[in-house]
C-alpha cells in the first residue's frame, strides 16, 4: 500500500558561496512560539486526529518552550525539526501517541526536561517512545572512543526498537527530515550521515516494510554521497553505486553483537513488519 508521504523536493547541494543572500536580510523567526505556518501544516496533516487536537497543541507548545532559544544549522528555530518529524508521522497516519512522541523526541536529549515529566504530562506510552529514541549518555571510560560510543548507542537504539515498533517509525522520520535538510551541514558531516543512513536506517525501513521511507532515505543518501553524479544520472543508476560503497551492516551487527543476539532483537524487529502491514491494512479499509 502506498501511503501519502509528503516527499522532499529534488536535492541541491549548494556551496556556501551560492546560498541566497536575500534570506540573510530577513529577520529570523522567533524560537518561541512555534512558527505558525509549520504548525498549520502539522495540523493539516493530522486532521484524522481531530479528537486529539488539544493534546497535540499542548505537545507543540511544550516542545517549543523546551527548545526555546535553540536553532538548527540553517538558523531556523529548532522546533521546526520536531514539527517536520511529526508531520512525516502524520502523513503515515500513525496514532496520537506516536505523533506526540515525534514532537518531543529531542526534548530529553537536548533540554533539561526529564522522561518523568513527559510521562506526567503526556502519558507512559509517549515517554516510552521518547526514551527509545533518546541517546544514552556514554560511560566516562568510553567517551574517548567514538567508535565504541557509537556502537553502544546503536545497540541501545536497536534494543528499544525491538521492544516497540513505533520507536522505529519515529527514528526513521527523524532521520528522514535530517536527510532532507542535510545541505546545511559541512560536507564531511553530510557524507557521514549519508553513509550511516544507508548502512543502518535504510535496512531498518526495509525490514519493517516501510517502502516509502526506505526509498527516499536511499535516494537522498546516494545523492549526498555522489552529488556530481546525481546531476548526471537517474536515482536508479545512482543507488547501486551507493550500495557498493555503503553495504547493509544491520544484519552483521545483529548477528555479531552478543547483547542483541541474547535479546533476540533480529526476530523482534522482523515481527514489526507484520505490525506495519496490519497498520497499512487498517488504513486501506477506511479508504
């Protein structure tokens, strides 16, 4: 089933010298309250959740207050990212708890807000999803070893994903919006994110059957890895190049990590495919 996922426009990878100068003369958007246009877009996508409108408005305001003063690399208010993440989840017609978790997914990691407070304000289900997508603070002895820290964080993420399928969807939506806006990052960061996306997040999307997410993540990653080639060949030709440079590492990680093997994470992730298929089937019944 094809879901109404709003697609990003064709990729451009501008150099700093070619960025439009007009935007610099415009006053920056305030970081609080959330920009009205993005809020309106969010609620337009979430019209099917009209009975939860007040709760969603409370979550938007809560997230905007928590991220007040924070900006993205683009200079935009940080709240635009949670709103866009939630918009992707709404395009996929996910439940209200998942949309609220999308709005709050960076609050614990980037602010002083605690999971206990999120639980008090929005319920245990939301706090559990937010906890699943929140990176754990690395142990002091591991902090100097970036590779070890990344491995621990990926392990914790996969454990959380295996326990709750909606954690997978929030993390995929988060990564998709980050990939859609990757032009604001330095070139080395672009390549690192694109490589990580192909190695871990594209296989995750494929495993649960979220084909729209898989296809766009794969396309954007390939274009950032090969920006010059992307202007000359079609995505169908570009994707194999990206796959050769960044092969799927998810299966190897699941097989080689004793913690993940002991928790049967591989099997649990595969079971999420049935949940996603059931979700799509229910949507089909209402069409």
